[in-house]
C-alpha cells in the first residue's frame, strides 16, 4: 500500500469514528432527558444488516420486551430494509402490550428519524404503543 493510500485510510477511519461519537453524544443527551422524566422507553439500534428494538423499564435496569430481525419469525426475508423494520415494530409493540406497557418514549439512539427507524416507530405506534 502506498503512503497516500494509507493516509486516506487513516482519514476515513477518523471520520467514521467522529460520526459514531457524534451519534453516541446525541443518544446520551436524549437518554438523560428520558431518565429525568422516569418514563419507559423504546430503544432502537440499527446496523446495515439488522435492526433491534428493546422496551426498557423507567429505572433502566431491566428489558421488558425486545424484538429484532434475528428472531426466527422474521429471519426468512430480507433483514436490512424498511419492511423488516416495520415487522420488528409490530412485534415489539405486541410484546410490550403483553407485558402491560402502553405508553413509552421513543429513543432513536442518535440515528436520524428517517427510513428504517421511522418505519419501526410508525409500525409500533399503529400497533398500540403511545409515544
């Protein structure tokens, strides 16, 4: 690898690290607000292949319900698209209602409220959760 190629690689790595650090900073800020309100939250995490959702208690020490594209019922189809996110939203809403959770705060984890994150939130809202 040439010296110029190595420099570009280092620069790209630094940009990706800054991007992730900014996302985590945004997530920390919104989570601290949710903690002061003492409200149950629906936390979302996404990767290029999968999307994960968890309903976390107001104290933050236990997970009340969870769903992701790794679940057996959702694994057969494509897992990194909007329709998969909608299916995860529906599943996590059903599981949360079974436990008795109806009102939650939506924790987007620092991700933009767009695309798969928005699809998951809309699906959870349609299936009975109140944000």
